[in-house]
């Protein structure tokens, strides 16, 4: 059952390797700074964004659309940081 989010941002995975352990760890680290719960959703699957293992279970490959959600309005800056991390290809894009 999906938990109710107050803040929701949509983004996509743009790096070639998709979601793997290093970016999952960074996302979990950012999510743990939140005052409330933070989730990442892919389709009908919603996982705890502070759990590396949960994030990896989404099996999110390049092109996957996800939602980053929080239960607390005050955590919107953290969601924005996580979204920017996705938009920057987790720091793995080649700068040509």
C-alpha cells in the first residue's frame, strides 16, 4: 500500500548504468536528512528512499520515470536535491 505523500517530484534516470549501488547510497544518505519519511516510486512500487536495498529493488534502468515523495512539506529542499542528483545522471555523465 502506498503511503500518502505531501510533496511529490517526478524525474527520470538518464545515466547509462541506471540505478546501482553508488547512487542508491547517495540518495539514501540525502533521504536520511529528512524530518519525515521519503519514498521513491516506480509505477505501483513505492520504497523507502533511506534504504539502499529498497532503492535497488526498483530495478530502475535508464529511461525509468520515478517519483520522489515526502510526507513532510519541510523536506521539499531535500527532494529537490535528490531530483537534481537524478537530473545530473548521478554524476556519471560524460562531459563532452
